[in-house]
């Protein structure tokens, strides 16, 4: 094995890896979008204290937070076909991409549900009462008064979830998705230079994470625009 | 296909035999990471020249890239460095004799150091500056003030964050599976492949991770309650 680092190889594989960036972003976008939807849906029973449903959701969230995303990937990959076979649907030939998106959606939903719930609980109850007193209906009060304030609180945490979800997409290759890491693995097989490929992959991830962080930080400032200076900066 | 419940139980026993290894792979990096984290946090807070920007990059790089990359970079990178050094010093040492587990633990340690330093930094910064000034006023030195007033408060405020790091790294040990380390996920995969019962084996390993995480959370909650018992504030 040749010992010195081949920097030209890093430059050479970067464009090849970047061609597969859309796959990674696709997983991120779908998983975040569906994760938020599902997160809202499962946050409601916990907020409204609906019996049974609330307990089931608590167990679900605890399970997702208590197991590695890798194990969740395998569980979905082997579990969903087994489940659907019970109702005579054969999905064994389904694209692995769907399993990945399902896994990350389920995982994100648990995080988002907790974030939404905590954020809504931070909004003072008096706000809701004030909204009622000026004649808003329950839904109007929630949408116009509570939600905008809750989003401001929730946003930094949502940002963190999105960024860690982006980093987690690097595991999608383990069930055979051709994303950046998947392509990287094939490049390693053909070039036998693992270190350079992983360096290139790390550079790509680092740059995207930094960019995403910057964009989200700007949105955070926008959401805080009505806050007094001190509170906004803390 | 029906789920073989008896096999889940069998797998549970088989897989949980390697639980000590996974715990070792979790605890070592987190403890070493806290040591690194304290050093890095201090250098960054004091804004030492040259060193601080370097460590800023260290923290942002390790927080900005997936942990699987750290494991792979260390696994493929360190042997090259070791071989070069061994050659330069004319030592007969083969990097191939380093156990894989060492690379995994080293990678997780570096990663944990970056995460821990951010937590400690925010913990220290969350203690009001007046506390340090008050400590100075009664004649304590900087290190005394840190050890007796600032750090205990910083740590008690960071317990929830540290819990997340411990659980996060417990889960990160599952990545060692890619280097065929025989930890929980690795053994689950072996058990699954031998019996061709993948779902059952991964349900079993999921249950193990879940219970360990739950225990860690419960312990952290108890510790937090004790540590913050005197600092409830107000009446």
C-alpha cells in the first residue's frame, strides 16, 4: 500500500461525489418535511393528554431516542416488508431509498414532536387567554398568537435536528442506497485509496453542514426580529 | 413471514453477552472526551492565539461531519501516520498490529471531545460573571474559583446535555459494526446471518440499546435532582 496522501485524487473524486449530493439532499428534504408533518400529528395527543394514544406515543418517542439510527434503519428495512407481507403486499423489490426516507421520517418525527411540544408549552397561558378576550376562536388564537411564538422557540432545536439528520444520512449506504457515501464505497473499491475518499466525503459533509447552519442561522435572526436585542442574542 | 418470538429471546441472550464491550466503548471515549473538552473549552474561552482558532476548527470539523467519517478517517489515516513515524525512528512496528477497537475508541474520543467542549463552554458561559468576581473579591485565585464555584455550577447545568452525549455515543458505538467489531450491532448482524432471522435479531438489539438508554436517562435524572437540590433559587 502506497503511503503518501494523494491530494490530486481528492480533487479528482470531489466532482464525482458531488454528483450524488442530490440523493443525500433528497433524503434530507423528504425526511424533514414528512418528519415535521408526523411530528405535529403525534405532538397533538401529548399536548391534549389523550389517554392511551399519549402513552403509545411516549413509548414510540422513547424507543426512537433510545436506539441507534443504524438499528432503526435495519428494523425498517427488514420489518416493513415483513409487516406488509401479512397483508399480501410484496415490497422486497422496493427501492432502498424509500426505506431510508421512512426511517429518517420516523426518527425525525420523534424529535420534532418533542421540540414542538416543548415550544408550545413555553408560550405563556395568558397569551391564549388574551387572544380569547379579544374574540379570537381557539384555532385562530393558536395559529396567530401561540404558533408564531412557539416557532421562534422551536427553531434552533429544529435546526439541530436537521443538521444531525443530514449527518445521519451518511448511513443510508448500509442498506444499499447509492448516495455520496455509497458512491464513495464503490470508488474505494476501484481506487483502493480509502483515506482520500473519506477525506473528500468529510469535506463535502463539512461544507454542506456549514452552509446549512448559516442559512438556518439567518432564518433564526429573522424569526427573532421583534425580540428586544438582549433576548434575541442570548 | 411471521416473527419468531422465541428467537428474539434467544438473540437477546446471545447479543447481550457483548454488552460490556459496548459499554466500555461508550464510557472510555466520553470520559476522555470530557478531559479534552475541558482543555479545549478553556483555550477557546481565553481566546489564546493560534491555539484557539485551531481548536475552533477541530470542534467545528468534528461537529460538522458524521461520526462514521471520523471512524473511517482514523482507521485509514492513523496507520499511515504510525508507519511514517516508525520508519523515521527506525522502529520495527507494524501498524497492522494495532487492534481495530483502538481506532474506534480513538475516533469516538476525538469526536466526544468536540461535543463535550461545546457543552462545557456553554456551561461555563452560563454561570454569571459576577460569581467569578465574587470569588476574586474574597481572595480566591482563578483556578480555585474555577474548581470550587464555576465548574461545579457549569457541570450541574450541563447534566442534561451530557446525558444526551452519553446516549449519543452509546448509539455511535453501533457504527463500529462497519469495521466488523463484535459489539452489539456487529453481533446482532452475525446472529441474524447465521439463523437468517434479521428482523428478530435487530429487534433484540434494539431492545438492548433502548433499555441501556433508559437506564442512563433514569440515572442522570436522579443525579441531576441531587446535584441541583440546593440551587432551586427563589424561596
